[in-house]
C-alpha cells in the first residue's frame, strides 16, 4: 500500500495500482521460473544417476532381507 502511495505522486491511482500489480506478478513469475529451472536440472541429474543409485542400494537391501530371514521365526 505504501508503494502505491509513493507511485501516486507521479501517476494516477489506477495506473499506480495496475503497475504495482503487474510488477508483483512479474516478480512472482521470475521466482517461479528460477526455481522451476533448478528443479528440472536436479530432476535430470537424478534420472541420469538413478541406475548408479539403485546399484548402490541393492546390496544393502539384500543384506536386510537376509538379516530379516535369519531373525524370522519359522
């Protein structure tokens, strides 16, 4: 609201409100776009490294299955 009052010194009220609104929308879109690019980049890296991740996790899962079968009462 203070920004609108400051801008009103130079522009009519309606134009000041529209200008502040459009600048807010632009800023929000810029932030979303920046975050979106970072998420897409990280997702691409995750997809590229997924086989390595699975290969490193499989031995641990097999050990857990073996430990579970040894502890399970039959």
